[in-house]
């Protein structure tokens, strides 16, 4: 073999080794990429499974509730009614007022039953206020109506103003049997999706059915009492006189005395702004 032929053969062997090395490297990279894809698919599958579990748990916990707000499960509805009853049982009610008539401090709470911010205040801040001051006879709360969220909702077949009057009058009508606060608290707990038009006659009937020992026939008859329409109008006039444009809005003062505006600085779900005002008035 000539030196030239030997060099060519060495070069060919070197090229084959390089080629084999490149092929091996490509296979290793492909295998690594495949392993990474499999790992990501497993992680994604686990994440999806976790989300499914969470959704199922939420559906079970809410009784499969939809945008209408009312839980489908009767057991969940009963649980809601029991929690409301536990919160306010034994506390005097008269019309739209919760608390002893001789309580030294009065809080006027202007709300719209469809207002999600009112829901935040009612569900998060109000329970501790009721437990600490209303149950102790130091504070009474007057619920008053101010249309905000309802008036902004798009409706089919009915004017928002009429829907607002209908839903608020339904709560006031429960007050004829000293159950207004049961109705109000249940409504806020089972508020539907905002602007979805969930407040129908069926919805109001289902809220009423969850109020313990509410005579539904008497409640239905009372809803048409023109006094409630007048009361809702008077509430709106009182709110306008104070310059209130949103809900929840509040007035507080010594019972029978001058009422002053009370505002929250952080979140309506924190009860401190009410507690501080009540303490100040009790000490005055």
C-alpha cells in the first residue's frame, strides 16, 4: 500500500468515527429531549388532575351552584340557613332593624342586595360586629336601600328600577314577620353572578324558602304593600341628601341623635372602621 492510499484510509476511518460520534450525540440529544417532553407531559397531567379535583371540590361545596347563586343541593341551602340563624338567633328584629331598640348606638347601612361590595361587608365584617356589639345590646343596625349595582345591570323584559324595588321589597316584606335580616343575609350569601340577570321571581322565592319559619303566603301578600315602595324612595332620598353614590354607605350616631357619615379606608371586609366608631360613641 502506498503512503497516499494509507493516508486516505486513515482519513476515511477518522471520518467514520466523527460521523458515528455525531450520530451518537444526536441520538443522546433526541433521547434527552424526549425525556424532557415526557416529564413535562406528566407534570401537565398532574396539574390538570389537581385543577379537576379542586373544581369538583368546589362544586360539591357549593352544591353545584350556577350564576343564579342558589345552591342546587338542599343540604347546602340548609347549611346556609343554619349559619344565618346561628349569627342572628336571639337578637331582636323589627322590620329592617336588627338589634335592641334601646341600643345606645345606631348604624344605618345603605345597601343594594345585588352589590358585590355589600356582600363583602355583610359576609366578612358584619358577623364580628353583630357578635361583639349587636348581640350585646350596644348597637342596632338599620338596613336601608340604595340602588347601585342593580341599576347598572343589563336586563331583558324588565326595568332595573323595578327589579331593584321588587328585590328590596321582598326583604322588607320578610320584616313583617321579623325575618328581614334572615332574608338579607341569605341573599348576600347566595348572590349570583353580577349583571347576569339572576334576580327572578324564582330566585326570590328560593331565598324566602330558606328563611326558617317564614310564612310564605303572608310574605307573598305583604310584598305588594305600597308602604315598602315609599320606604325605598325615602331611603334613596336620604342617601341623596348625604351625597351617597355607592354602596355600602353608612351613617352612625347616638340613637335618636344626629347621624354622621362613616367611611372605610381600606376594605369593607375589615370591621375595624365600624368598631372604632362604635367604641368612640360609647365612650362619648
